[in-house]
C-alpha cells in the first residue's frame, strides 16, 4: 500500500499546520476550508492569517472549498472541530477513502468517540487516529514533535507514517484507536481545570497535583472503554496532558485561566473565534462517567462550572474537601 496525495479537511490552525507537514519537499496537498478568506489567502499569499499568523506556507498547498476536488487524493486528514465532524463527513464524495482523524473530543449529541462517528457515517472507510502533544504553530515552524498514529490496519498505518513522518515530526504506531482518542479528549477538560488553577494563582504544586489526579481519571475512563494503560501513559495521553495543562497556547488552558480570573464561562465561549473542545467534551464526559459509574471528580467540577451550577470557589472547596483515600484508589 502506498499513499501519495493527501487532503486536509479543515483550514484552522491545526489543519494548516498538518498541511505544511504533508507538503514538505514540495509534495502536493489539498486543503479544504469552509472560509473564503482562508482559501483565498492560502492560494494567493501562501499564508493563513486568520488562524496561523506570520507563518509562510508551502506553495504546493492548494486550498479549495469544493468537496468534489477531494476525490483526487489517497487519504484524508480530518481536522474539523469534533462537533462538526459528522456533518462534514456526511458530505464525502469518496466511499472507502481512508480517514485519519486529527481532532480531539467526544460528540455531544451521541456521546461517541470520533472514530465511532466516522465509522457510522463512512462505514466503508478505514479509520486511523493521529494524536499527541502538538501546538499548531510549533508544528508549522518545523519544531520537533512526536505523535501517536493509531490504526487497526497495520499496512495502512505504515503507509500513512511513511507519507507524513519527518525528522522533526515523528509518528509512533499503535493499534489502540480508542486509547489514542480517549487521551486526546479528556486532556482538554483537564487543561481547563489547570487553567482555572493558574487564573486563581493557586501555585505550581496545585497544578502538578491536578495533572496527576486528572491522569488517574483518564486511566479509569479509558480502561472502562477498552483502552490500554500504556497508550494513555504515552504521547496521546500523558504527553498531551502535560503540554495542554502548562501553557496559554492551549485554547482550553487559556479558557480555564480566564474563568479562574473571574470571567463568566458563557461570555468567554461566546467571544471565541477558535474552539476550546474541552468545553464541549466536559458535559458529555461527565454524563458518560456517571452512567458507567466511573469516579471523575475533576471532570465533574469542570462540567458544573461550565454549566454555571457552581462558582470557582465552590468547585475548589468541593474537590479539596473530598474524603482522603489511598492514592491508587
């Protein structure tokens, strides 16, 4: 199996960065974007000033708004916001097209991981998941990055890795698709919590404790869904968790920081041009955890805050007053 020409579905920062990776060596890449301004800018000035400012893009990236153009490629890298993936894939003119899911989240209306959504909408398509600690601007600049590429089809996984891997973009293969997805979805919610800790100026000790206890929640949820612990301890789980819980370059962390500083969550989410997926994932993740009787107090606290059920101070008090127990429990 050989994969040559790729399409990237989604012209945001991460989609544009992945197009830049795929275009290294002047390899042709098709970038599908919804916005006229993005398509025009990529094609005319070879930049995406709306979502990825001040980064020159390869001239071998061609942007389009036409789904019919997507028939010309060997695989899609799907980088739409998680809550829009079903609608975008339902427009696919390419039955059986290999899909690499590069977004992170859980579909709100169904409670499904995104690879289940993709298989439901495109049952003939083989599905892979690309996830890991990746800030788009660093990837686009060619800074060193490592990711997990999870796929049950070993031949497809190897063909995809050969196509996208670079000395500065290292892909580690896995067959644990659920594990790669769970880590990417849950870390967004935990990053909001860490941002709140930063906004409240609670210190580095508190943030480190929250990351560790949040990782325990990730393990509990992932294992209940059949994910392997070693996947969650890798790039797509712990690696991504550490990155997004430590920097305002993370949309989810910056959202939490603003909440911690006293701004209402509803106001912040209404003002945002880019999507903080953790805000969509938190309520459905909390509901799934309750349904499956999985203890996830940090996730529950974030969900309650985003719904406006509790204040930041009340949520923190609730977490800190939980009965003590053994660390492994």
